C-alpha cells in the first residue's frame, strides 16, 4: 500500500509505503534530497502527538525513514484525516507535508487480511 506526492514539476517530494512483514507492518517514508539529516522526521496524525524518527538510509533517489507500525498508530491513522510529515531542509527551516488518509482504512484492512 503506498501514496506518492509530487511537486508541480512532477518530482517526488514524499512517498509512503506500508508493507506487511513477518514481524508486523512497517511504514517506509521516501524523502527528497536536500534535508538536514540530523533533524530526522516528525510525524503526527491530525493534531495528535508528534513523534520523531531518524533518517536511516539514503541512495541516489532520496533518503529513507522507517516506522514500525504498532496497533495504536494503525488505529489513529484509520480514525484520522491527515498524516503530517515534517522534515528539516538544509537551511534549517521545517518543511511540512500533509498526506490524506482518505481510503486508508480499507487499504490497511485489505493488507492485514492478506496471508
């Protein structure tokens, strides 16, 4: 299950995918180049509690952060409307990107049901 957001030029600015693994669900965020890496990534559902995670890897396509999905996060995303992602640009200014959670519940239920 995934969602990709692009700028008006068609360049990816954020892609989020959720995968089912033997240890449970995990979310991978693909972020653009040009970030202040020590700033990590902050995420929140709607106006809920903000959580910070480190940026773990990079390649020629961008940088990546991984969130192990627990039941509380999954439930809040199912109830929520917007998944907000904030990162820090090289100029130390925050960049916030909202992603809609429309259709998330149906897609998550289908993913969890797959064997």
